[in-house]
C-alpha cells in the first residue's frame, strides 16, 4: 500500500511539473519610430530592432569637438556602457571600421542636438 501511495504521489508530481505552462513570449509594449529605425519596447524589458533583441536602451549625451551644442545619441545595445566618444564615432562620423558596432552589439536608433 505504501508503494502504491508513493507511486501515485510521484506520478501526480510529474503531471503537475510536466504540464506547467511555458513562460509567455515577450510582446510589444510600445513602438517607437525615429528617423534612423523603428524599434520596439518589449514586455520583458528588452528592446528589439531589425530582428535583434537588445538588453539596454542608452541615451548618451555630450559635446563633439568644436560643436556649439550637445548631441544625444540613442542606442539599443547589448553593451551596458558606451562612451560618448565611441557613440559619435559609431554614428557614422568615423572613417575607421573598428569604431563601428556589430549589429549584435548595438544599433543607433536616434540622434538629437540641443541648445
């Protein structure tokens, strides 16, 4: 009788664990259209653009050499930090390929200048 109860308990636990629902797929919370790219904020806190998921949305502000006003570069990134120097170079202002990001690393989604 004990063996039967143990088997029944094990079988019940397997059913409960095996039939638990899969985690929900992230869904789009908001769509942002900018001059550079359309990108999406996802329900799990990530960001998507051009079919790639990014962990961070970074707004990087600073002043380029001899500029009259600050610039803000908005990147979706899998890198936690991007320096302003790297941000402006990777925005298309460098002639060195090593200054640019691979698509899996980061993508520029907006660029603004202020007063």
